[in-house]
């Protein structure tokens, strides 16, 4: 008898496309003789659907283009996820594998929802997800425990001027890395070798978060 497994993908994140590629690779690697895979996709707007189409359409971003392959779903706490077209319910006993990236997905918000609704899922829980997604908070905790780490400078949105750039240069030596505090390693991250590149990298990173490392 096949074991059911639910894959979550997409989501309201700047790393939406990364999730599509990741879940494509995970789905392709799963042994369909062993697993009955339930695909639940989240659009860029955060709308949830059950997806029954091809992996290739996930990869190319057109996965929600056909109504017969993309059914709206309802989340019923401690019951499961209900397909709005067929009425089928995928219960909370089905393990959930969140193949997601970035804000609203890896930062504890999705994990909190799954916890509240009674789902069992792969990966860290709500608190560690939130702590580890915000790299500034991560560094505060690491420093409190006296664990060695790379030096850093925190930049808040609105104070990216000459004084802040000088502060970075006074503490760090080039090359340096710039990234949004609340993001993975895929979006908004840059390696810079001089002041001009640093200013451009900060401008890029602030598109994705109010805090920049």
C-alpha cells in the first residue's frame, strides 16, 4: 500500500521561483511506486490549490493555468485540506513536506499555521524557523552563547547614507557580503569589492527587507 505524502510549494515570497524548481526536483525524485503524492501549491498571492498536473508545468511556472488541474482548497483545522471541486479531504495524518523558501514560508508563519491545524511536517518548528530566518536575530543569539561567527553590520531601511557606508568600511574589509536579513541565500544577496558595489548591493537588498546585513 502506498504511503501518502503532501508537498507544499510556491508561496508569497520573492523566492517563489526557487520553490517551483525545488519541488520539481523533489517530485521527480519520489518513487511513485511507494508514495501517493498530493501536491498543494500556493500562488504568489497566497491562494492555495490542489494541483494534479505535470511536474514540467510547475518548473515553467504555468502550473495553475488549467481549472481541471488546479482546484481551490480549504484548510480545516484538525481535519485536513479539502479539495473544493472533488470534496476529497486530505487528513492531518498525511505527512507534509514544505518545499518552500523565503518569507511567509520559512520564517515560522507557515509552520505556525501547520502546528495550529494539527499537521505533521518536515523541518524545524515555528520558533526555530523564525529565529533562523531573521539572520540578525540568529546572530544575536549566537553572540549571546559566545559562538564564533563572522563580523557584521546591521543597516536599517532609511539609514543607508554615507555615514552607514563609512561604518561598514570601518568595521569590515572588502570583499564583503550584503543580504536582506529575512531571506535565504538566493535573492538579494551580493558579494562586493568596493564602495560603489556596496552602495548598489544595499539598494538591491532593501528591495526585500527593511533590515540588511
